[in-house]
């Protein structure tokens, strides 16, 4: 059965825009209102995770009040529903965390176990941001150079690297869009785990695209007389089963279980990974490969000229 993936390429671009634009618009609004959900890993601050064992388990709002009693107004508290609380706030002095723990234990007659206390200064947060941006930039450059070198035996090898980067940017935008939506509705934050998920998505995304492009490279030597669009479509269909099985059967189900049943500190990370890796598989098949055909046909020359017939290769 013939599957025409490349022929419907513009439909896939529209689907991507529907997914990406709402989250980016929401994110822009949050940035404008200074509500970007940056965690202490980037802004600097303190994190306290505690487990409370008491007959009268407090609510997050109760812990917020205890912070305010100690002069800390900028605090956000999350709970797993099992007596474990995670509080993120501005940078605290050394004695404040112990004071808050004592206040909780005294007010609620509870046994309080400190699971972790982390403090990050604003300078460290700035370094994390800069190094993350540098890592993504270097990775993009290396991908272009590697693919151009590896595909040097076929015409226009440079295009494959550029299209891989464009599709990778698509996946990054999907991640930021979903994160903005998740932060607005579910309180997700951009933290070190988000950075880990983003870099992992980038790695998987590039790997998938190289697999698809490599099949195109192999087939270009086998089906030399086949029109380029048909060649790309045939190669993409050949990798379709491999891409779906590799991602869905080995990774996505595990991440779905972690997203549904993991703790509060991991749920945002798991959802971002789940959606990001799915986007990486999707973009390899429905974005990266079609971009090659659009470039080969110079289709952008006719996008705004409805009276002219589309250019042909």
C-alpha cells in the first residue's frame, strides 16, 4: 500500500503551528508580565523538601503562612499528597530552613524529615543559563558539520544538516510551548530537570533525523531515476516502522507511567520528555524530510504567487 507522506507536507506544518503558537503566545504574555516560571536553578533561591508525619497533615497554604511569619513572602509550595512538600523561595539565610522545620513540627505536632535543602545563588543561575544556551548552539553547529561531512557523497549535503537543525528547533519550540501551558495550568517550572529534558529531546531528535536522512542517502544510490519527492517519500515510509517502534515501545510507555504515577518533582520532567520525544519522532518524518523536498523544489518562490504554477525540480 502506497503511503503519501510528503505530498501532504503542508498539513503537517499546520498541525505543528497549532501546537506551537498557543504556548509561545502564552509564554510571551508571561514574560511581558514578568511571570516566567523560572526555578531557583536559574534565578537563584532555596528549595526545601520535607516529609511530614502527623494526624493533622498541613496544606501547602499552611506552609506558605509559616514562611511569611519568618519574613519570606516569595514562596511556592507543592505536595505529592503523601505528606511530602517541596517549597521554593528566595535565597534563605542559613538559620531560616531549620526555623521553618521547627515551626512546622511545633504547630502541627508532627515528625518532620528533611529530605533535601538546596540553595543556588543568582550568579550560579546565570552560569547555568549561559552554559545551556552554549551547549545547544554548539550541538547545532556540530550536527550541521557532521551531517554535511557524512553525506558528502550526495548532492546538496549541506541541506540535510540545515533541515535537521530546523526540525530540531521545531522540537525545542514544542517543548517551550508545552512548558508554558503546563506552568500556567499545573505550576510547572523551568528548572535543571527541564534543561535535562530539553537536551535529551535535542539528542533524540537529531538521532531520528539522521536515521531518516541516512535512508534517503542510501536510496539515492539505488533509485537514481526516481523523482526526488518520491525518493524521499519512499525512504521516509521505510523508516516509519522503525521510528515508531523505537520511540513508542521502548521509551514513551515508560515515560507515560512516570508522568502518571511519578512524584510531583518528576511529573513535569516526565511530561516534557514524553511530548518532546514524540515531537522528535514526528518532526523526523513529517517536518525534516518534507523540508528537503521544499528546498529541492524551491517551493517558497511560489508561496505568495497564487497565479503562478508551482516550481518543479
